[in-house]
């Protein structure tokens, strides 16, 4: 069986769990922070994910989500 690429892992986790922070993606995918940042930048440039901000108390966290079009392509809408 073919293993998933890092980008595919990220997309699958976001499809299953919804919007996640970088720390959550790191925990669920087991991909290093630097690799995640590189892949997330590429996925955003490809139009597959959106990035926003989550405010908890005085802290800001970057939040990543799949775009609706990608959810439809994956059959998860």
C-alpha cells in the first residue's frame, strides 16, 4: 500500500478534524514544525487551505482549514 505524502497527511487530518493550529497539526500528523510550515505555505499557495487567526485570551494562534472546494473533492462536504 502506498504511503501518504506529508501534504496528503495534512489534508486528511484537516478533513477529519476541521480547523487546527500548528501545534495540533504537529501532534496529529507527527510531521516536524519546519516541514509543516513549508507544506502549509505550499498548500495555501495552491488554494487548498485557508489560514486565519484564533484568539484565546491574550494569545493569537494561526489556524488552518481546508477550503470548501477541497472538501468537496475529498467527498467530505
